[in-house]
C-alpha cells in the first residue's frame, strides 16, 4: 500500500488529508514545543485520532500530557478547570483533538496560561472586558474530528456539525459589510469579526456549494468517505471566511438556547446532561432569522439559496427571505433535525429569557445586517418555535 501521508496537502497553516494527524509531532517540534497539553473530551479520548496524535508527539520526543475533561458545550467552570491544568502544567504547546468544544477549551487554556488574567479579561464586551490578547500565544494545533475523521460518527453529529458549517458560511456572507460597521479607535482594537468582505465571500461561496453537494450524503451514509472528507474541508473553508467576517443572529441566538435547555438530548449523543449541540441550536434559529434579515440585502440571501440548490426561479427581492428559509427548512427535514425550538422543549413562555440571553452577545448581534431590537428578537424566537406541521 502506498504511504498515505504523501497525499497530504500542506497549505500555509492548514494541513489536510489522510496521514495529517500522524505529522502533529514533527509539526509541533518545528514550532519549538517540548511539553504539550493534548485537550480532548472523554468520548473522543477513546478514539483512534487521540492515540495517533499521542504516538506522533511521543515519537517526536515531545512530552505529551492528555487532558480529557473538555466539556461538550463548555461552561465557565469547564474552561477554568482546563486553564488551571494548563497553568500548573508548564506547557509550551497545545493540541486539541475533537470538536469545537475541545478546540475552544484548548484555545482558552493556551490564552490564560500564557497571559494570566481574570476570566472576563479577554471575553468580548459587554460580557467581559474585551481586552486585546497581549502578544503571541504558544503554538496550538487543532485536529477537528466531528466532520469526518471519526468513522463511526453518528448521523445526528454529522448533521449538527454540517449545519454549523453551513450557517457559518451563510451568516458571514449576509453579515453587515465591513465598511458599514463601527471603525475601531486604533488598529489593535479591530475585532476579529469584521463583517462581510470580499475575501470571506469567496470562502462562503465555496462552502455553500460544497455543503449543497455533500452534506446530505455525509449524514445519510457514515461510510461515504468522500462526502465526509468534503464536509471536513468545507468546515475549514467556512472557518477561514467567518473567522474574518464573523457570524450574526443565528449564532447570537443559539447561545441562550444551548444554555437554557432543560431536558433535551439528541439521538446519537450520550451526554450526562441535557444538550442542544451547537450546530442544532444555530440552525433552529436560522430560517426565522433569514426571513427577517433578507430585506437588508435580498441579493445575497437569494444568492445563498441559489448556491444551496434552492428553488429560486422567478423569485424577486421580496421573496429572498422566504426562498432561503424554505431551502434551509427542507434540508433540516431531510436530515431529521427537530422542528424548531418547541421540539427541544421551549415555548412562548421562554422567549423573554432567550431574548435577555441574546442581547449581551454584541460580538455577533452587532454584525446583523439590520439593527436588532429586543422586540425584533422576540419575533425571531417566536418564529423559530416551529417550522412545519
Ligand atoms: Fe458555529
């Protein structure tokens, strides 16, 4: 059998392809790391990617310590625990293996262990103080597993991570344009999320086209390696786009949904607490949001629906919101998503609290293509309660 590693593509800071995980040891060695904290969650800790990463690190002579307590959907408490571990451990490098939760936990651990500060220092205002990161961080390599490398990935996990990817792309494409957002007082205060821009647009377009082609296949057939590999690449492409542009209301509204859930547990997940996976809480809000934001930029909403393969023939600007939201709802039905927030345990009586939980998320709410009031948010949550009969 040919050496799989030769098929790996190594473009700037992204490494992709079979065999990439096996190179993490030499990559971190090249970045100067000698003692590394490997962050993962208790489930992924048992899987092959962690074993492969550890073997690679140790083969490169790196002292690697596993931290397998990243919480699926992290909390302040779980972040602080990881930060303590990182601070006490004296690490000079980090590896995350798993989903967004493990990657975010590793980033927080790196940040607070490298530049110690109280927990709210670097959290975006108005929740935290929004202080800029003081300087370079220690090297961190993230090895995402949710979109494709875990071959026994349950369909619901593939569906939720795929919808997150899709929403990253559509939100960054429809976000407030960078020239319309508030200018920073000085360059170092420019936020990471800058609004829709010509560079992020390219990544969003490509992502939506790839999702259109491969998403349903990846959800329906765990053995479809091509579809899962393409969704993995789409996740990376969307990340480059929204990492610069930002996301807006579907994400902003998702945080209180994930935070307030009482009992819901999705099929295929085995958490020890109620859980709305991030991608699910995002996509349950999305059709309601895009129906409302379309008037700010109908062309972009129609364009996103077109790339997604929606029925756009004869549609004019006034139909843009309906067309994009219907296209998303159809995808939700095809992939067995719950029918809106009601299906995961929310009702009209929760809307005020959901609105209150969304309002402080300025990092993303301020990127909505239309200014949003608490009353608007009420309407958006009510609209997200259910989508079909
Ligand atoms: Fe997301």
